[in-house]
C-alpha cells in the first residue's frame, strides 16, 4: 500500500464509478469520497464504504466544509459531470487551502481549440487558470473518445435498429479508449509515479484509432450483419452551432469530426503492461 491519500468527488457517474472501483480494487490508497448529503446513504456510496472508502458529506457551496473533508489529502480527483463543471472553482479554492498536492479537474476527451465559443470549454480553461493563480498543481488526462459515450442512440448510433447517422464523410480518424481502460491506466500511474512527476502535466492516452466508417465495418464484421448508414453534411452542423453556441450536441459532434480527438498515446508507456479494451468489446 502506498502512503498516498486520494480523494474523489462525484463517484457515482460512469467515469467516477470506474475510477473509484479501480482505486478500491488496487487497495493501494487511503481513499476519501466526497459526497453530497442527499446521496450519502445511497446504495452505491454505502457499498464504497463497505469496501474501505471513507465518506465525507459535503455541500458544493460550503468551501470550509470541503476544506475540512480534504484535510490530509495528497491527490484530489474531480469526476464532476459537464453541467456542474462550475462547482470546480470552489473545489480548487478548497484544495489549495487544504494543502492538496495535485488536483485532477474533470476533463477527458481532447483539448478544444482556444477560440471555441462553447461555454463549458471556457469553464474548463478558467478552472485551470484559477488553479494556476492560486498555486495548486493540476494534471489533465486526455483519453480521446469514450466509445461507451459516443456509440449510443443519443449520438445517432441506433445499433438496435441497425441505423447510424454520421456527420461528414466518416473518414476522419478518432481515438478511442474505454472508461474502464482509462481507470486502469490512471490507477496504475497514481500508484507507481511520484506525485511531483505528475504535477502540472497534460497526459495523453489512447487505445485505438478508427474512423466512423471503420467502426461501422467492425460492427458488421462482429455481428455478421449490415448497418444502414446516413452521411449528413458538416455545414448543417456548423450552422446549427453558429446559431447556438450552447448546443451541446453540435459542439461535441463537431469536435468528434474535427480530427483533434485522434490524440495519439504518448503516455501509454507510463503503464508498460497496460492492456486496454478494444473498441470491438463495446460494439
């Protein structure tokens, strides 16, 4: 067991659950979980407590209470979902007061361009800026696209109906890494790498690189069946986003079509024995 004390908040979402499960399975940390009072007694958090995690009830508007919950914590992980990213300003201020040595804000995928008008990207950048101004070391983990989040009906992959809608020609390469694989890499690195070597860095990991058309072919090969694929013009999506920069769907689909989410895996090697899931495993 390491002597690192790790805290995580929002451990009930898909990413937070996967990371928390891996941290507890590793049995290498003293793990604190910061949870809102209304969720404290929920089955998922009580199960974490039975596995050895220490639960701390917090209110995201109570900075002093969060400071108290973070006492003695070395590494603080935010798994806050996108709509609540702004609460991370309070988390940053509390973390610096509590003496946290490293903060992982809730960022995944790839880094959006500086001039992207989508408001959530500005929240992310301002969270990093505030952390830097206060002297809180941070680290960003990019992992390209989560196939479990992208290959879904909400993003036009209606596989049960054997219908797919793709923006553009479908030939742009995307990077893919499953949530479980990200949690696996992340936990290993927290165990094996000194905190000082993780501070103020941006990590890039990626398991696979496939175009949408290649993903369609992989599904068809796996299921010995055919998908009906509709290709839609990117101009339609661009116009939609220009008309409404708050359009989450348009912002995400444009980013996926841009090619920027094929980030490579320069930091895969930090876990030499890493065996990430293939994208076929979730198709």
